[in-house]
C-alpha cells in the first residue's frame, strides 16, 4: 500500500493511466449491481458505470455499505456483483470468500490498467484502485483569525484553539469528529494510536498489543477532544459531522479528504461557512513524529458468486466508470483520483500533505477488522466515564483475542 501511494504521488500529481476505456461503453449483456459508500466521488463512479449500454446496471450507495456488502455478496447468485472498498473493508470480503481474483478479467478487459492500481493480496489481483484518501484537518480561517491563532498542526494545538474559541463566546462546541460508536470511533482511535507511535500487534504475529502507554495516551486525547464536541458526538458519523460543520457549529475537525469538496462548495451552508472553510495536512500528536492519520485507497471488486457473464459486465462497466472521461470541472475536485488527466485541486491539499508527511497506510491484515470491531464496541465506555483507560484497553484486547482465537489467528 505504501509503495502504491508514494509511487502514485511521485508521478507528478497523481497522473496515471486508468485504462483504455473509451467515451462509449457497450457491453454485450449481463447484470451489474454496485454497493458502496455515498460520498460524491463514488456517486460519480456509479453514475459513469450506469452510462454503459447492453447490461442491467444498478447501484446502492449508502453509509451502511459495510454492514450490507458481505451479506449481499454471500448468496448464489450474489445480490451485488461489485463492492467498492478501501484498505480495511476488502479484508472482510476476502475473509468471507465473496469476491473473486481479477487476473483473468484484467488480462481480457484491462490490459492497460497500470500495475500500481492493481491491488494484490496473496498473489492475486483482488481490486482495482481509483482514488486515494486520508483524514486531515478542516478549519474555519475566520474563526481562527478572530481568536488570533495560527492553523493547528497538532491535536494539542486543537485543544488550545478550542478553548480560545469557547472562551471568546464564538462557539460552544467548536470541535467536530466522526466519533459515532462503532467503525467511526475505532478509526479515530487507530489514527490517534498511530500518531502516538503505537503498534497494534506484536511483531510478526496476530497478538494484540495496545494496552500500553500509547494506548492510554490515545484514549485520553480522544476524551479531551470530546469536551469540546457536541454532547451527541457518539451518534455523529461523517454525515452527521458534515452537517454540524455546514450548520456553522464547528470550526475544527478531522475529516476525510473525499468530504472536503462538500464542505467547501456553496451547497448546504452559508457563505460565511464555505468561504472560510480551509484544508490543512494531518495533525500530529505527542512526540512520535508520525502523523495521526492513515492512508487509504478506494477501489472496486467483483463478486465471486456471479455468472461469468455478470462478472465480465461488471468489470467492463467499472473500467469505464474510472476512465479519464469522468473528469470535469466538478468531478476533478471530488477526490485525489488515480486517473489519467487528474489535476490536484485545493480540496485535495490535505490528502497530498498526508502522503508527503509519511502517513502510514491502514493495515491490510486479515485480523485488523477484528481489532477495529473490538475497539468500536468498547471505547465509548471510557469516553463516557464508565471505565478507566486501562480497563477499556483490556476489554478491547479480550474481545479481539476471543474473536482471533475463534478464527484461528491466535492460538
């Protein structure tokens, strides 16, 4: 993953070839049904796939995609012929054996897809990446100017700025974040833990290793931030956090690069909000020198339990969907595209800064999903004062270890 991202960025602002799909897309026959997240870049991909003629093409884009894709691809035939995934979410699909290797389809329909976009797991091509992503800082320049502070570069700086903003009576809860209990909360833990220099597992094993000073420091910083968040922060996923921003209630937050276009356009918020919304690089924390974020790729897969006809139709439609023809004045700003002709826009500055800062990729390990789930199920107990940091970390370790033993990763 690290090689993939760095080589892409080094190629002068992510200019890579994404295949030889033409503006026209004609498929002989077949069924295509795509499931994925609902942010603008993936909406663009799904819409472009729907341009293809000759096949039945549908999509289900929803924030609940990770709770639906495995079940929707487990039937025979599968309900969904493709899932759009990222570093973490592909692991569950591989573990459940619901997506197929793409080597034969690449050989027949995707010879011009560059090697660096082909995501290989266990020696097989399992996905085709089309964009990079990361969580970085979004901030209100006017609010920081009003309190006389520079743009924060660390979470410690965020706490200083948040106190100044509250004390000045500008906003009561100036910090936002996708802290919804479950996947989102666990991801914020992952970011912060990496930023503190923590390692999730004992080297070379699946044995968990988070109940340590870095783990405690991570939880304590997360709790300190929640003191400046909306009291309902445990219900706020990315959509909820975006709504808080657009309502003008938030001045600082860690947010996905793929969401920045929504924050900076003139839809959903007043001019004072969108005109002063700016993007910066990833935040640091502590003294590890490692950015408190993770690098991601987003890409598409093909379901295993579908006919050869549907697999071919799905592959062809999605090759077209990530071709240079999708890039225009609107879509260019939606993501850090891995597509020929992509030109970085201001909204992409945060992701590019995350790459340049040496941010670590999200671990693409078969057991990382188990830790992610265990974290998301237990962190809220500390944030709400029910448990100590050490007890919460012990609970996470116990939940993970039980699941890892059940699946054979830990003896």
